[in-house]
């Protein structure tokens, strides 16, 4: 990616962009000392990072990438980023070199100057990395080397090597490089499972191409779910563009993470940075070394979070697990008997506290192995055996045909207490949807409409009870307690999900 961008975004997902961290250890240390000090006012000294940096610094490298310009392949003819490239930049803020004279702000090719020929390599960005072993294996972020034609690794002693990219995994943002060298300085890997919130850490990297920059801070949170494939380590160490791929190091000199993302409104450091846990990064790197790719398991379901009201209505003790909204026809979950509307509580005995836990558990399971999936269905807990398949491109279940087929049923004339008018499904509709019962929504007003139910939705269950037809459904709605929330299992196209509603008082 070229170094000609500025950023501005106000959505949380767009705020998570790649970079590295900065934070004053003095300020943080004073706060920690104040919190920990007795009432007598005893003074607690701040850590000195100098010896630590002397020991680990030589194994942190600068990574420079180049690419051959191809007119029209990335960006526009004037050198400015295209829509797709800008979206990726907002997702992964990859740091580049400092602006050069005559090109203020790095805004692409100055007017009146010809763009470089398509066969001439140009620098596309600068990132960071660290040496894993004395024989030249290097770890960095996948987005640092993504799209690069050439990658160069520079050590602190100014030796430069042309690197070979052995493999990169976008899901975890981990890449492994190889340089031809021996007796190289390298870092010791730590245990990211044993980190503690509040412990001191440092980051070393090349923010804005300023090589071997050291910043310090503390671990702010563990297992921070940012919506990516794995939970990340949050710290307040200053990370900026160019720090991507550099190590997050504890006071013992061990790598506990790879600096990967920041939360930002401006593109610069805002006090929150994220690192890939080193335990997961090492597992990924071993596969990349062997085959250049990462193999993960899948069971063929689409999932969502379980809300508090839905959990209460279904009889769950707490809002936990992963709600199955779509089952891939013929996939592993389908063959195992998992159904849309099931709540997956455990995978191979390991609790699924949040929906994001499930793909991580499944992804780390050996292919073709048997796994036990514990689901909550109609007030009962069931154990189902599923055979794990290899993760591949997402498949979409065939959409069911909605209202408008032959034999369209007549709508119920009067809306019920949920504000719904519903009709029986035809035989053809049931066959298309693969269901035995249910009703189609002809109009949604009142509480159901406000809850998000739409015309054309298919209702399959009410409070864990299967809906057979419109008459039975309206009778059940009439008996609902207006003081309690109820839950509908709603199918819309390919997706099935629970919707919490509360009937209007009569």
C-alpha cells in the first residue's frame, strides 16, 4: 500500500487500524504508585527500561517494502488511492516513510510530475518486525507485507537483507519472513496466557520510519474482542504508523504480542493499541513455515450474540453462547443435526462465553476429527457429534422463497397483541424453507415492528414452542404475559435469529 493517505472515521470498526503505541511511563507509574501506595505516602520507584532495551533492541528490525506500479491496478491514474484501497487503509493503518520534500503530506504524485514507470519499483511502506531465531526467521504483521513485490529487512547494525515471505495469514495478521543470515540476534517468546493487567511492557519499532523507537506503558486488558478472528491484548503503549509488526515485550525481555492495531480518530495514537497474542502467533507461524498457509476447521454455521432478554426467554441462566442463525445445507453442522435457533453453549467441553469464541475453538481443531457440540434447544441441553471440515470460502444457504408463490394464503384480518398479521405457509413454501410449520408475516406494527420484525419474515417459534399455523400462533400470543418479554424465532431470507418482544397490555 502506498504512503499517501490521511484518515478520518467515526465508527468503531474503522477506528481499529494497524499501528503501534506511545505513552508516558512516568504518568502511568505515578498513577500506579498512587493506587498501590499506603496512606503514609510511601514512594514506589518507576522501572528503568535501559538495560532491557540494550538486551532486546538488536533483534527488532525495520521492514521496508516495494511494489511495481501498475497503472489502474491499484488507485487512480493520478496516484491517489481508489475506494477499495482506502477502505483497506482505514482497516489497517499501515505506516509509511516521512513525507519527502516537494511532496507535502505524502499526497501522491505532485502535479506536473510524471508517475514512475510501471516496471520501476517504488517504496510502498515501512513497518517493523523481530527475529525469531539465529538462522533468520522473522515475524511481522501480514498487512505489512501484503501486496509487496519486494521486502527488505534492516537490522540495528545497518545490515540489510532481501527477505522471502514464507507465508501470511490475514485472519490473525501474522506473517513469517526468511533472511539469509546466521548467528543473528533473536528474541525469546513469552506466554501471553500469563500476562497480567497492569504489568509494564515496551514496544520497539519504526513509527513514521523512525527506526528503533522505544515506547512504554502497561497492559490495559486481556482478551479484548475487536471483531477479528482472535482476541487481542490491549495496552496503552504508544503505537503509530510503522510500528506494525513490532514486538510487545514484558519486563523479562520476552515477546508477548505483535503490535497490530490502534483505536484512533485521527490515524495517530490515541492511548489504545492492540497486539496479537504471541501464543497464537507462534502456532500460526509454525504452519506458515511448513506449508505457507494456515489450515483451520469449520462446521458450517453462521452465528450471532445471545442478548440478555433472549437468554431469559429461552431459560438460560446468563447471556452466553452463540446463536445459530444459519446452517449450511449439507455442511458438518447440518449433518450433525444442529439447527437454526440453537444456542451453542460448549465446543468439545469448552464453554462458549461469546459468539466470537466459537470460530477460534473450531479453527484450532484438527480436520476430520469428531467434536462434541453442546446446544440449548427448547429448554434442553443436547450433545451433538460433528465432524470438523476445513475452512473455505463462505457458502450461502439457498434462500427460501417468501410470500408470492402459488397458493398464497390469506392474511389474518386483525393484528394480534404483538402487532402482527400472519398467514399460514403453503406446502411449497415449507418445502422451499425446509420447515414443517411456521407462519409468514403479512404486516408488522406495534411492539413487533419496533423490535425489527418485517413483512415477509417467517416466524418459526414463540418462546421455544414451534409455530404450526396462524391460528395456533395467534392463540399463543393472546395468552402471553404483558409483564414478561417473549422471544420469537424469525427467519429472514437465509438468516434465522431470535427477536425479543413484549406484548401490548390489553
